[in-house]
């Protein structure tokens, strides 16, 4: 018969995070019944949340920048791998100035806190943290992405990016520890739960399963990825919570072996094997090559005998995670890199191999030029684009179905799937990177049948209906680099005007002027799709 023994399921090792002191204000240490008590006022939590989300909107961890530099320096990297890595490093340099956030989708604010029982607050911790979220999103050039449901079908943007997802836990000790995550929709949408059984727990079976699911991820969430598999879990939600924390690097110090009491562990050997597998198909850092993943984490959890959940998730190129802690010594934040330029190679990448496309030509002329080049050809676009994404596409479809026809701007211009962050003072545009193309796939055959959307620009792979429609109607899909919104907004977009649905904010339809906007031919008018051989 088993004897009682308590073991924390997640037995983490030492924390080697480098922190910076944010302030020693708002924290008082006193003694009570022989214990050190840390008392925090509400302004301290508000300040911490505001600064944390500001830091991760504009700065990256040094480890993330080193990984990008490694791609540039790796002789096995493809030219497109290096090109994407250099563009991401350039983006980081611009973002670090604190004006243009690194991604136009500035994410859902997620906060996990572990509050020691010797930490005292006499207010609503969640309210104080939420005020910090409100402050950072309303004061900076970030984007509001949270929709409040008014009915089951009607929604309204909250206009401040609240509500935040806040989860607080009670622990032992006199510290308050935090993980702050800004999770964009594209990355969040690549989180999956698979309810499997014991039969998958065989080496060949499990590896084949993981390999197929990796390939199915595609590129719409802006690789190179930090990819996570979690096998097991006491519940489905426990599995996916572990996926989220592991993708942020929060569980890196787990032990590498399990034990009879059910502790979580990392399987380093399987991680290395899967990383090698991820580099063989040739998906690469979005446009072919080796670096589909920076790294892979595999975590094993205890499970109920009748269940074997397997979770999969990623952290994308906008790796927006930061740790923090409040101790009797003050309020501390993880130190992010404020000088990313030192990771940028000298001389930087040039675009001498790119084909220049004048967007002021007619659609037939542009299509004729694109017709002469194979998929994966690198382009530089200069001229006017029309911008429309999810809600705009739905409204345009309604116009067609009610007999109003397709707007002329979708026939005259290339359509760019995107939604900008707020525009900084003195600039024509805010951060303005591409959104996930696949969300617009169902509209393509209808729009192309009516003479529009014949050339599309966005990020990620698309479904077969787009390839078939482009072949039938003479269309093209161009891919641009996901994860470079700050550079595109500051250096490539020279003018922006709203042409329809201004009440939709970032979902409105815009006409923008671009200069040397980087792109690749992904799908052509002959039925070729660059990603077809890589992704199932």
C-alpha cells in the first residue's frame, strides 16, 4: 500500500534569469510572528504590469536575438533562411526604439502570478494588474484586439485591449513571481489538443505522430518557432496550460527524468531528435530552408489511465514573454535586450536578387510579369495596395450576395491582408505586418470569379481551394515575411488612407502606398504552390 508523499508536479530548478530593478517603491517589509511579510500597494502591481507589457511589445530576450544571429551565421542555412533572419533582426532594431511595436498584433495580455503566502495586499490584485494593461495599451502605439460579445453573434472592440487573462496562485514564501505573455492571434491559433490513447506511447508511433503534426502547423504563425509538445496531463486544461508555459521558456529547468510520484520532466533526447526532423522537410524560416524551429521542448506529465492528451503549441518570432518578481528588495523585471543592433551582421543583407514590381501598372501587366517567374522568387513591391482582412471580406461578400457587386478597388489593386497598430505621431503608418492568409481562403473563388483579389499578399500557407482558383482565374498569392511589422510600418509604407468602413478601426479598408516592400511568389497562375511539397 502506498504511503503519502507530497511532490510538486513541476519541480523547477534554480532561476538564472537576469533581472533589473524597476523600483524599490510600493513595497514594505515587516515582521509578523517571526516571518518576513512583504506588503505591496496597488500602484506597484499596476506599474509592473504596465512596464512588463511595454517591454515585451518592443524588446526581445537576448537569447531570441542570438538564435536569429545563429541562422545568419550557419553555413547550412538557405539564402531565404538568412534573408528572413536578417529582416527580423532589422525589425528588432526598429522596435527597440520604442515607437513601433515588433508585431502589429500586440496580443492578448496574459498574466500568471504565484503569490507567496507571506505577501500581503489589501486590494484586488487582478484589478490593479488590469489597470497596468489598460495604461500600456492606451498610452502606446499598440493595437486593441479584444472583442466583447454583446450577443451570441454581435461584438464590439473594447478599445483598450481588456479584458486580460489573469491567473493567480497561492504558494509558499515571501515573493510574488510573475510571467507576462503578449500572445498574438496567429500564434495562439496554432495551439492544439489531441486526445490519444496508450497506443501512441511507443517510440515509432509517437515520433511519427509528432512529425505529422509539426508539418501541419504551416508557416502562418511566423516561424522560426519555439515549438512544444506536452504528453499526458491530469486534464485537458492542465496539458494546454503546460504548453503555454513551456512555449514561454518558463519550464526549461524541469528535470530530465520522471519518478514514481508523477513529476513532470523534459525528454531532451526526443527534443533533439524532433529538432532534426523539423529541419529535413525544407519548410525553413517561412520560405524554404532549415530553420522551421529554433528549438523544440517535449514535456511528459502524469495521466489518467484512460486518457493520453497530447498538446502542441508554439511561440512565434514575436517571442513576447517576460518574467518578474516582487521581493522585499523591490520590484524586478527580466532584463530584455535594448541594443539588438549588435546582433545584426555587417554588412547587412541586400536585395540585389529581388525582382522589382511596379504596382502602378495595370493588374494585367503585373500578372504578366509575375507569370514569367517561378514560385519562391523574391520580389520588391512599390506602389499602391488595398488592405482588407476578415470583417471587410465578410462585408464585401454581403455586397456581392445582395447584387451590389465587387468594389472596383479589389479589381484595380493587389489586396494585402493586414490590420495596423496605432500610427505614431509624425509617421504615415504604425506597425503593419501581414495577417494569416488562410482565414480569407473561402472568399477567394467568389472574389476572383468577379474579377477581384487576383493578386493577394499576406503570410503563411493556403489551402488547395486558393491554388485551384488562381489556376482557374489567373491569380497569384504573394507571401511576405511574418514578424517584421515594425520595419514594414516605418520603412516600407509611405502613405495610408481609409477608403471604406472607418468605424471598423484596424479592420477598415485602407489604400496604402509602399516602397521596396519585400514579398515572395507563393502560388502562381499555373497551379504551383511553393508550400505544397512541405505541408500536409
